[in-house]
């Protein structure tokens, strides 16, 4: 049972990144102590859903996930 104002994870969003730059070449790998890292780019994404529950109005939610670049081991 989920009560009003309770927060629960109900979905998982899989967002694939790329380690290829705008020139079509892979980003350079660089090394730190005991690990190697490469840059990964994630495009902006939009997530939309409707959530409903008996006895309450349906809620429409939209979340914008901005573009992001990270260094990933």
C-alpha cells in the first residue's frame, strides 16, 4: 500500500552514454592511481509519465534530464 505524500521508486530509466567525441573518435583514456578513466557523454532526455491511484486524481509528471559528461572508470 502506498499512502498519500509517500515517495516510492516505481521505475528505472536506462540512459546509455557514448565515449565517442563529435569528431567520431573515441575519447582518450587517462590513468589515475589504480584506475583508468574515459569520458562519457549522455544526451539530454525527457521522461514523462502518469501516476494514478484509487481515490486520487491522476498526476502527470515530466522530468528533463540535462546533457552530462562524466569521467567513468
